C-alpha cells in the first residue's frame, strides 16, 4: 500500500477522483457486486478501507471532501466486514404470458436474507439474459 508521503505527491484532482473510485467500489461490493472482494481496487476489504482512510487523511482540513466523511468510511468498513452466509431462497414469479407462476428455489450468498434474495434474483436475471443471447445466436447458426 502507498505511504502517506507518496499519496500527497499526487495531484489534488487525482486524489479526489481516486477516493471517489474507491467509494464506488464499496457501493458496488455491497450491491450488485455480491460481496466479491476481487471487485475492490485493493482486492480485499481491510486493505481497501485502509487505502480510503489514507487518501481521506491526505487532504488538508479545508480540502476534505464534503461527499465522504470518515464516519461514512467507518460505516462502509462495518457493513463490508459482515459475515457472508449461504441462504436458501424461494421465489415465485409470473411465467411468460402471466397465466402461470414459476417457482424458483436455490441458494445465494449475503449478509442477511434480504441481500441473499437480491443476489439470487440478480444471478437468475443474468442467467436468463445469457440463455436468451445463446439461443438467438444458435438460431442464427441453424437458419443460415
């Protein structure tokens, strides 16, 4: 990790932009990133948070970003370090045409059941898109 004197040598604009990037990584990690640490710039939560703090402290008092406080960084750390559990998820959704329902059962990871349900639905949504693209491509191969 970079040392404080190395960080201060970087331009003010770069430090703001990079701290913003680190914050976006946190939001993605807690949302659609499904808590996958390799999506973080530092590749793990402790180093990522330490880097955020180092950049935040690199600003003079008058330069501190208004859009990110040290307390918010502490909250990110607390949320991101919550243990991740595997949950069984049951979800009923309307099938195509809306006349029937489709029951989905599977497992998903999350810090709580609500997060696991969200991740489960994202994974199924992406799987459906991949399947649709595959079948469309397959259709063009056989009709050509």
